[in-house]
């Protein structure tokens, strides 16, 4: 069976464009493009046949189908040849039952999708494997690509640098100076990328990289390139697959540049169209109050205005003018969406509270958890609903955030759950007294 996918304008302008063409916006209206699949061809295989195929491939060793992205190749990027795929077994991450934390919130089924367990420690790998594979095929087919470039608040640059290094393709990453964690900064450096640290914020970096991508041979790797979203949409498909093809009631996802929101909806759209599911989840987007343009639009009947994002501990979503906002709003309107925000104290305390139940969350997951707490308090999420929070990155990328929280040095944050180490002399009696004191404190909780 021959499957096909092309770029088309999200506004409906006529015309279609090959996925190997370096094009990011509609030549007619300037709006973003999206990948459109030949659904009629896909529908010639039944829903049950698709489920069996995806289940048979899931986490196996036959190249490249063990990847949770490429195991769904026909739905993602059917035209890329297997020899050009650049994969590091992305996806297949833990869907963790957060039993204790959910119990504290009066919930039976709270699940955390641990995307930070992927190769470079974030969900960005799901999309980058697709984009870099297409670039590798473009080069194999004789097209000139000197480098692949992105603007980033940390995770995108790490993912691009790793996948480009594996494919032997030069990469350029443009970062806002002083606004990414040390761990995020060192990842692209270690993978050999050209790292440019600018005196601006993410929106400033994005403006620069869009200009740079006009240069001949520089290929854009940000999420305005909808190839990325084709890989990212598999997270929703995988969640349903992990629930034995059952759809959760609510999915909560942190939102920055907002490509992940429309990607999530695209996965559910395709499953519904092909008959694998018969209901939709409600999608909730969580934003930091310091960088909340989508939240403000939600409160203003979806009338969007860009803002200047203020500094936030959730640095990866410190974005005031998200590129994919139109796609995100369209998705939220279709999925009965909610947008909630979290202050710096709320996100930090939510992350620490979840950590006390065995997690180790990034601050962006803290934003999503804080939104969950608010929605539960307002009864907008019910106690029997199955809720999935998408944890976008590994907490080990943000140890400075953790250390500062527990030492009480985060500006403007009270650190209600701070847990400092107790420094003692080398004396048994002192240790015994400390243990006894800790036991008394625990007993009062």
C-alpha cells in the first residue's frame, strides 16, 4: 500500500508541497503549514488492523519500528526511506500511575506521561527524529543543506544537536543568554553544535533564526516546521495505546510555543478519523503566569495578543509570542479546552509536593501540576476522571531549581516544602536526636 503525506496551508489556501521542500509558511497568505495525510489510503486498513500492527511493533527490535514514533511510520512520515531514518528509540516512555499524589487530590486515576525519559531528556525527541530524518533524505537526494538551525529555551537545542550529530549534519542553536539551565546548555555543546548565546529572550532568538533560515542551505528546526509536530503527535497515540486503546478523560500539557498542543490534537484527530477511538479527551494547557499569552486569549474569547514574557522558573515556556498559537487555539476549541496559569510559588510548590510522592519533576511539569490542583479545587476535574499530565522533561536538567527551592533561595518563593540537609558533627547521639526529632515532625503531618 502506498501512503502519502504533504504540506498544506492551515488556512485552506490551494496548493500542496513536498515534505522534502524547505518551506515553512504558505506562499499565498503567509500562514503556517501542516502535514496532511492521504486518509482514504490509510482507511483501507481497518482500525483493528492498525492496532495490531502498532502493538506488534511496540518496543521491539526490528529497525526502525521499535521506536514509538517510527512504529507508526505510516501515520507520521511514510515517504522517508528506512535507511535515512535517524532514531535513538524515542518514545515508549513510562505512563506512571501517580497513586499517592492523586490520592492527595482526591483522584482515583492520575497518570504522568514521563516524556523526560527519552534520549535527550525531553519530549522534543519525538519530533526531532522526524525532522532530522527528512533532512538526511534531502541530502541523500542531492539537496543542499549546510546546517539545521533552531532557536531554543534549552530542550529543542539539546534534541537537535544530538540527532544532527548522529546523522553527521552540522547544527546551529541560538539560545537566550542566562535563561537556560547549565544541563540544557551543555547538551548541545557536548554534541558539537554551534551554540550562539544572545542577549535577548526566546522570542528574540526566534526572530533571528527565522531570518537565518532564509539563507540558502540553512534548514529550520523549530516547531513552526510542522514535520516536528508529526513526531510529537505520537505521544497522544501512545498514551491511548498504553491504556489498551482507551481514551483518558483529560490531558494536561504545559504550553510555551504551543506546537505540542496542536500535535496532541492531530494524533487524536487521526485516531478518530480511522476509527481507533470514539471519544475525545479534554485538553488543558498550563502556562506560567509570567508568560501567559494563551491564558489571556482564553479569558478574552480567544482574542490573542502577543506579550513580553517575564522571567519564570519554567524557562522552556517563557514565550510571549508563540509561533503555533493559531493551531493551538483551533485544537482547544475542538477539544473543549481549558487554559490555566500558575504563579512561580504555585509551580514550585506543586513540583515539590509531587516530588514528595516519589517523582522528580521539571518546573514545566510543576506548571501542569499546579493547574491540575486548581482545576480539582474548582471541581472542573472530577474525582473519577482518568487524567494524564504530560511531563515534558527530565527533572535532572533542572537541579539548580531543585537546590534553590530546598535551600530557600528562589526569589519570590516561600518554599513551603523545603527540605534542607541537617548538618551534624560525627556523633551518634546527635544523629539519634535528629532522627527522633524528624519522627516527631512526621507524626504531626
